[in-house]
C-alpha cells in the first residue's frame, strides 16, 4: 500500500485564502503525485460534499474530503495557512487543512486508515504538533506515528 | 452512566470517526462508559444487543439517517448534528445526563396542557425523547398522532366548508346523491365528470372528503410511529384504514394505533437468527404486525361496534315520541361522543330518518349539537391559549370555520390528544344545545351545512342561541378540566425535553 502522505503532499504555507482555491491547490499536489487521476472530477466530488455541509471544525480545522472514482489510493494532502481559510466553522477560519481523498471502491483496510486519521484529528495534542512542525518531513513523521503507529 | 452512540455523516470517512473519537474521549473524561457504532465507510462495528439493552441513554450524532434506529425504541435518546458531537462532546454528554435524570425523575413529564417548546441548546435544535411515566407516554404518543393529523383536518375541513360557501350546502348532496330540501340528486359516480356536473365547489367538496378519509389512518399510523418508530407505521396506518372500514371512528383509530405500536414493540423484542434479521424490518415485521393488528381490528373491534350500533339505533327508535327535550340532550351527548364515529353516526342517521319522516326539529338539534364541539374548542383555545400546544392552537383557529359549517371532525385533534378531559366537556355542551333546540322548537329541513343553511332554519335566532349556549358550556368545561390536570414542569437547567416526533410535525 502506498504511503498515506509524503512530503510533496504537504504545503506549510498555503497562500490561498478562499475555500475552493485552497482545496484546488492541495488537490493539485495530489494530482501531481499521481494520487488523483482527474483533477477537475475530483474537485467536483469534493465540492459536492462540501456543499452538503461545510467541513470546518472548531479549533481551526478544515477537512475537505470525498470518496471519488478519480482517486487511486487513500491519500492525505496537508496544508497550513497563517492567514486562515474559511471552512464554515463557527469559531473562525481554518489554519490546518486536511484534504482527504478516498478511492470510491476503497476496501476496508484503506477506509480503516482514513478513519484512524479522522479520529486523531480531534486530539488537541496532534493539532498542536502539526501547527508547530518545522518542515514537511516533520508533518509526514507525525502522521505516520499517530495514524499508522510507525 | 452507560451510553451507546451512533455516528453517521454523508461521506462516512471523516466526521463519523471524529465524532466517535470525541464522544469516547469526553466519556472517558467524565467517567462514563460508552460504546460507539460508526456507520461509516470502514466497515460495520454494530452495537451488540447486550450493549444496547444495558445502556442508560442513547446518543445519535448524525447528519444522515441512522440505520436500524428502531433498536433504540423506548430508550432516552439525544439526537444532535454530528458537528456538535465533534465540537462540544462534553455538552452532548451533559445533555444526555440531564435527559436521563429527567427520565428517572418521578414526574418528569411535560405539563398536561402543553409540552414545552422545542429545545435549543447552543443555537442548534436538539431533539430528545425519553421514557417517563405511563400516562404521560401515552399522551405523548397520542399527541404525535394528532400533530400529524391536524393538517389533514385543516385542509379537508376548510375545503369542505369553502365548498358550502361557494356551492351552497346542497353541494354535498349533489356530489354524494340523496335529497336536500325536497330536491333529489343522483350523485356523481364517475369522478372524472365531477367538475362538469358539480363545478368547482363539488370538486373542492370531494377533495376535502378524501383528505378527511385520511384522518384516522394518519392518526393511528403516527401513534404507532411514536411508539415503535418506522416499523409501527404500516400496521398503524392499516389499523386506521380498517377503523374507517368498520366505522369505528377516531376512537377506533386511537385503539388501532396503540395496538399496532404495542404489537411491533413486542415483535422487536423477539431474538431472531442473523439470517432472518436482514429481512425483519422490510418483510417480516410489517407482515406479521399488520396481520395481527388487522385481524384484531376486524374480528375483535369491528363486530362489537356493528352490534353496538344496531342496538343503539333500535334503542333510539324506541325512544321516539318520549320527552323531546331529553331526546335532544341525548342526541347532543351522542353527537359529541366520538365526532364521526359510530355513536355520532347513529345520532346523525336518526336525525336523517326523522327528517324523512317530516320531523325537522330533530335534525336541527343534531346539526346544532354537532357544531358546538369545534366551536367550543376554538373558543377555549382563544381564551386560554396556554392550555394548548401550538398545533392545537392552530387547529383551534380552523375550528371556528369547521364548527360553523357543521364539520364536527374539527374537534377530533383535541379529543384524540386528551380524550378523558375533552370528550365529556364537549358532550356536556352539546347536550345543552340539543335540549335547547328541542325545547324551543327550532327546525332544519337541511341535513348539513351549518351556518350556511341559516336561511332555511326555522327560528334561526333560537337555533343560534342554543349553539352559543352549548359552545360556552363546553368551552368552560374544557378550560376547567384542562386547568385541573395541570402540573408544574421541572425542567433540568439548560435543557427542555420534548417528544421528538411532535417536533417533526410541529
């Protein structure tokens, strides 16, 4: 199974300030890494999910996500924004953005990894470590350690 | 406390698990035990029967429908949007604790007259259900059925009333056939010719009648739904349809709905092998429960009602020629007893027969006594709005028109929600009205129409005074009876509890 996240899927200084732009930027990283086969199609799936209910969570987190047939492997794209991007959370913009891409027919192993990731996101210690990470490799190491237990 | 929870979101890959983790962490912190079923993409981890049966309270954090929700029927349940469980899991558990405390308290029930307004915590609607004392639960079930029925009463009743206004009271006879004020109409058998033969008024009358035919099925169906959730709906609605077919009226529907809910709850308790469990909700439960309830309704309820109807009719015919005032009072009592049910039908049919025999006074008494129940409730909701729920107050507004049009069914929502207080009150006023009409010799050559046939009424002023007197008597009785039964409500701080299904309709 491919890695959930690699350094080229991390951007510690997301410039975009609008939800759609920020999501498209991270999705572009996934497409460049070959995790997403059709950028437009994937973004449409993410937008459809976002339209059902904004994915912002209190504590400065946005989790745009989708199960999409344009995703080849379960993947996490990570972005950090100093200015913040509004993901519809009541307490303000998101500084941590997790783009979760799941293959549509993903088997339960894939889904279990993503469910573990989701569970870690609610832990303040995990969020703070991600906010404090100095470089993309630190992010990857954190995710590997917390989610995959490596 | 012991908690079972279900989390569920549209995609099933993120929020479902975040909410589960949040609730688990908060429970750990608060010293509670919790088992969470995540209805997400990573495969099933269903709660066991053991976990559910030993749980004190249920938390449903979901933005999409929770699967197999009927497992939790009867448990105190907190329903919250999934984000609330992620953002503030501690508050959700506090809410569950308060609900549990309320459910365990000796008198946790909403006041007899009015359940509290829908609960809102932190700007988010919160729906909760709980299992308080027996009488209160029955009342909540009845209120649920009533709240779904009221729009049918309003839509159907107002359409019928308007058809009288537009087409004259004879429109009913034009559509259904029969004799009105000396003119005989064949009726319309082919509904596609309705517009051509009876005009817009006839069409409105027909639509209103069809909407009315759903009163009892909706009442029965949603009483059963309140008790047993979705599996209750089919046997409940069928029980209501049978109540219609056997002429059992809304009281028959009330019995049928309670019966259906009880039967489904009993079936849900039966443990079945895994292989069968999958088809239980779709095939087995509807089939078995509908068979049992339908059979009971036809065999055990239908036959006694038919026998009682015959007996009552014979008895009433035997009274003919005795004291007219007592007869008027008796007819009044009967008209208000079940509002379209078998007893009411016997009295009304007696009025029709008297009319055919040339006695117009009996018809005037029957019609007046059938007008007072909705009018009295309209008056009662106007003078004491605090004694009634919001849907009841709205039904009260429509009841002015329904009562004036001799559409006694306008009173059913009130009577079905609180039969023991409302029905005797309405009978008292209708008896006064019936007796007064007979005593003062008002007469009506028309079998229906209410205020819209005032031009045909003999001694119209007397007739109106009789209606007014009965209306005031009934309204006074209703207000006194409602006042007697009121209790103060101890609401846990920050939390109001309501019957979940009432909220859906209200």
